[in-house]
């Protein structure tokens, strides 16, 4: 068992650490009212935050919640800006302690990893093995049990003030969708007595989500001895030639997760041949190396693009925001075989990959071939 880390709190609650955290938290959000107000009185706000952390009076504020429906319906929670400053300061100190123990096959919310590298790892295992066990955890974030998570944190951290801060953030989670599942040893009231759920959208929640499934990673690699394994948050895959081995692993994983009060999704967990097309992290993957974007992804983007075009034409959105939003999709699409698709969508416009031989014009300045304001993105 790794040595538990102590004497962390001074490096989290210091003015210098909070100042660095504020600069990280405000990145890309300077125009948001909460961020702008905090930064306008930065020194005063940081001194007050430091005092509250040191005297133990700090309490997380209330969340702003909203629902997103694409690509699937999710309940998103946004913490007040001052809390996000604390989250950044805390994670800067604590995440590296846990990172040392994370396995190389976990890709979510980790520096140098990410979804596209996870897809590449999936394809490498797919080309090596005959079958794959695809797994997804049923309502993962709403199911995370607070007491189990706190025990995981205590296994690596001995600093009591840091633990109290971590537990205060966990306890400050707002109510999530109910997941009233029963596990061995429960009585009739157990699911209603145990606190569960973390707010999707917090930096700390992303970190906690990796901590919570780290024991699963080690179980798969060290107990099941699976050589082909890749996990991105609660979506993971195990590879093997013999499908009966994968079915046995599925049962053992179900038993292991039950001890952590989690359950595999019954409709999204299955064994399949690796030669069959598969959807993984926003791509359709085909044997032989082909990658496509799913039709629903393309349809959603076309609808979003039409909305951006109309808002830009009427002056309700700035070009910088158009660029930011479209480039986010383009950056993802570039990892699939989408050159023709992107050319068809943006033909002759700002983001046409064949426009003047460049992928994306760096500004909206009109070219010699397009005098005046360039045409809005076409859908």
C-alpha cells in the first residue's frame, strides 16, 4: 500500500496557491459574471478565502444546475467561482498523489491522455484480439457512494485538514437523480440512508470519479490478468480471444463492483466480435482502421451550425464564439475519416478544410477570392 501523504494543507490554502488556482479557474471564463466579480476584487477575495480555509469556516456554496440533452440527457451542476478556485488549488496538490497509482490504461481527465488516445488504444487491442467485452456502469456519477469514496481518499491521504476539505466538498454535492439499487447485505432502507452522487461539471468530481474506479482497474489488471483493457471514465473494454473468458470476467466484475455499490448497465454491457463495427467515445470504429462519425453526431452538429449561422447573421453572437464552438467539433471530427464530410458542410466557407489549402483560416479576414465579409458557415 502506498505511503499516505501528510502536511498538504498549507500548500493548498496559501495565498500563492489560491492565486495560481484563480488564474487557472478563470481561463476562458473572464466574461462570466461570477468570475469577473471575483477577479475585480482578487486580492480581497483570496485573502477571505484563505482565512476561511485556515479557520475551518469555509463551506461550499450552492450549485447552478441545468440540463443538457446532447449527446444524451445529463444534469449539469456549476459551482460558484470561489469554490472552483478551491477545487483547482486542492487538485493541484492532491491529484499527483493519486496519479502515481493510476494504471496506464485509464484515459479520462488525465494529463497526456484523453478520449482520442483511448480510441487509439481500443483500436490496437481490437486488431490483436478476436472478442471484446464492452462495459458501461449504470448511472455512474449519481451512484458514487460518499462513504466508499471517503475511504478511498483516506487510503492515500493522512493530512486531516485536507481530508476535511475533501469530505466537505463531497458532502456539499447537490442532489442527483435517484439510483435506488440494492446490494448484498442491504436492508429495506439502506439505499435511502446512504448519500450518493457527485455533480457532473466539477473539477473535483472528475478526479473523484477516477479515484472511485481505480480499484476496478487494478482488479482487472492484477487479478483477472487482462492484457487488453482500456477505460475512459465509466466506459471500459476488455479484450480476449475466447468469449467464454470474457463472460467469466463479466460475472467477476459484476461481483467486484457490487462491493463498491455500482452495477453494470444491462443494455450496454455485452461481448462482441472485434471485427464487428463498434461505437466508442464518439466514433464508429471499423476493422481495418476506418473511423466514422455517427449519423446522430453529424445531424446534431448541422442543427447547431444552422443556429450559430442565424445568430451570427443577426449580430447576436461574436465571431470568436463561433470559431470556438465550431473548432471544438472540427477538432474531434479530424480524428475520423471526415475530410469529404467537412468539405461538404463548410464548402467555400470559413472552416472548409480545402479553403486555400489550409485547414481552418486563423482569422475571419476576407481572402482575395472572397472580397467583403466571408460567407457564414453553411449547413
